[in-house]
């Protein structure tokens, strides 16, 4: 949504990118005497942007946040981690978090590999980030661990 834009402005450049990406482009019409509204008026006149003047009109064009999103589903068919992932998982604490460096030392897995595997274990619901580092997820029940 472009609120103000001069004839040649960064806002108009961003608007062009928005259109190129196939996103809804909206513009707020401003006073006809304002130089800061020229870009918005050009976008509206050319049909590139939809005119909006309030939140209801924005929601009409985009939908409510979160309402139109696909509901996230968790993969419940995740089996036991294999290889390095198993070693990293077993090095995770049950109640307190560990740094990737400590997990690397404990598991014997190279630090760069540990840093790559931790987010994968998190996505699988087997690890979670804590204030003090990484630990086993409360949902890590493929083996009965909690």
C-alpha cells in the first residue's frame, strides 16, 4: 500500500516490484495540490493500484491476517532420527538447553553439521530452542522421551 509517493520516488519503485510479483497494490489518494500525492494519483489513474481510504477497504482486498492461511499440520509420521541426526538428538538435554558447540562435542558431530541438523530436528518436533540453547522437545515421543 502506497500512502505517499512523489512522481519519482522509492515508493513508486517498490510499487512496481509489488505489481511484478503479482501482489495487490493499493494507494491512498491524497490532496490534488500535494506533490507527495502525485505518485499515488498516477498509480490510481493507470489502474495499477486500487484506491483505499480506510482499513475496511484494505481488508476487503487482502483478507484478515491469519484467516485465509492454510492451517499448519505437523508431520506425525516422523520416525527416529538416523545417523548424525540421532547422535545430535541424543546429545540434547532433557530439561536445560545446550549450545551447538556443546552438542557438537557431546555428539562427536562437526559443528557446522550440528547447526544444520538442529533446525531439522526442530521442524520434526524433536528439538526446541530454549533460553540457554537447544534441548529435546516436550513432543519428542517417538521413543517415549519427554
